[in-house]
């Protein structure tokens, strides 16, 4: 999916630190936090959702289990701002509409795992507004 970004996300020797650069860690934490917002929106963290969280980070960004576990823990503890997380993710995806679409597809999949809640839909639409501002209601037909 994020082929053009994978060079940013190459892991380093885990004995020294989990990520190469602060920028790399920032996008990973923002993405993990965004995914965690979805997982925790109904105040339950299902096994399916945790598995999808891990799968997205492992398959799409070639992270290892230690990195994923660290990101999950950070996202759970951060209580970060959804808008800031979306802006960070958008910063890295804004040049490639195809990547943005595939990212939205991943969010859609995560949301649909255990039935869709209004909170999850709201997060999805917030992501859509940030990643695809050209689709805003003001510009609708």
C-alpha cells in the first residue's frame, strides 16, 4: 500500500531504539493513535480489532512485533488529539491520492470488524475531511 513511504519506515537494530528518526516515529505514533481511536471508540478493544491494528502496521509498514507492541502501548497511553493525528498522517499521504484511498480502505475495514458505531463513522468522516478536503459538503453538488 504505502510503497512510496516505506523508505521512511525501515526499522533499526531494536537494541538501540525502535525507529530511525523522530519523523519516522511521529508518523508511526500518529497512525497507531488514529487506529487506536477507532478501536477504543466503543470503549471495548476486541481481539479482531487488535489483530487488524497489528496487521496494518506489520504488513503495510514492515514493522516488527516489538515496534507494533510499543506503538499500541503508546497509543493507548497517549490520549492524543484525533485532529492532530489526522494532520500528521495527511502530511505524509497528501501527495498521493492512491495512498490516501488505500488508507481510507484500511480504516473502513477496521471500523467494520465488530459492527459499525456512530463514533467510528465520525472518525472515518473526520479522516475523509482531512485527507480529501475536496469532498467537503460545501462543494457538493
